[in-house]
């Protein structure tokens, strides 16, 4: 029989693993989304920007995966991303095939995806059971996403 303290510790551990697993999946989604966006532009500067964002999201996923392993957890091998992420990428393909294949549309989709990521990170950072090391890592990710949002907005302004 578990003590109350052991049960609380186990529940806290499970919640932390759930938080990190969710963010891991979201970063896989973002990485794949940026790679998909690269396919739809011919602008070399935009391609470079999108590639850098895909690399950054891969780095975030690697950091989160490492933390999960440090917690003695092995995340499910789902680097295909979530069902919602797959739908978003399908929508990007569909929109590009029927609509204009312009960089502004690509940036709009990137902006939408980054806003969703930022919201997710902010929600997860409200959790009480984040140890300081994990909290700092997630705050750094959040700050980078905010910076990316500003960069995308600037790129959109240049397109107008």
C-alpha cells in the first residue's frame, strides 16, 4: 500500500511526463510543418528561415526527449506528430494546391502554428510541479517561439 506522499509523488511524476510528452509531440508537429512549408516556397531566404525553424524545433524535441529519459521514461516513438498536426500539414498542401502558392500564405500558416505553440507552452508553464531545470528549459523554448513570432510578423510585413 502506498503512502499519501508516495501517491502524490507518483501523480506529480505522471503529470510532468504528460506535460513533456505533449510538448514533445507539438515540437515534432512544428518541425514537420516547417519542413512542409519549405516545399511550398521558391524564395531562398524564406527557405533558409523555415529550415532554421525546423532545426530549432528538432533541438527542442531533443531536449525534451532527454529530460523524459532522465525521468526514467521512454516516450512513445511518435515523431510523426499528432493527428491535429497531420491535418494542419494536409491543409497546407491542399491550400497550396488550390490557392496561390505565395509566401504570404505560408507565413500565415507558420504564424498560426507558432501562436498555438506559444499558447501551449504558456499553459504548461503554469503547472506547479515543474522542477527549476525543466521550467527554465521550457521558458527558453517559449522565449524562442515568441522571437520566431516576431520574425514571422516582420517577414509578413515585407511581403505586403
